[in-house]
C-alpha cells in the first residue's frame, strides 16, 4: 500500500519493526534502516542499479534480513514544491515495489538531504573518495530520520 500522507502511513504500521529509507538515484539506491523501535536511522549500503527486477531482489533481501515492516522513499521535490520527472520516477518505483511486496510505502520530502549528508561527511573529515562511496546511504539515513522524527511526534500527540 502506498500512502501519500504520513499520518495514514503511521496508522498502517505495526507497533514495532524496522523501516527502510531509500534515496533513489538514477545509478544507485541509498539504503538506510531504523532500529526496531524506530528511533534511529543508520546508513546500510548503496545498491548499484541495473534492472528493476535485480534492484527489487536486492532490496527485498534487505527487507527480509532486517525484519522490515515499511519503506520510506525520498521524494525529490523541486525547491518550489512542485514535482518533476525524478519525483514521477520515484512514484513509479513505489508502484512497482507495491505490486511485488505488501509493505506500507510512504514518501518523505528529500529536498536538501544530499546537501545535509555531504555537510555532515565534510564535518567528519571524510576524504572525497569516502564521501562519494557513502553519500547515497547517508542521504537515505537523513531522509529516514526525518520521517522517524515525524512518526515519533505523531505517536506522542495521539
């Protein structure tokens, strides 16, 4: 099931379980995961994209290994809030994943997540090569952490 609204997404989640955060690029998919209590997002790995079927199989292996109960996809919005071709591609990816596996799928505005990830890695004094290697899954962790923080606030307010 695909949820546009984070509140509806939250209502579809079990009490506990890991959530995966994805940063979809044209060449890679950055993957981050939460702990079972959904308080902390951590970078996991970067999947080099080939064909959708192979990408989905790699993703579903992670889903199984981490006992994942849901997926958050970074939605690449334009700075003016409109959606461009990359956002439409992300929505298509979500529809294709939803046909293959029955997991709640939500979207999180990913504007500036890569910038924040790059800044954090610069502050950690990582070399250019290390930053290039890790940027996608670190950006995925920024996306996922934003969603986790919002989910925690929703839980507290109900």
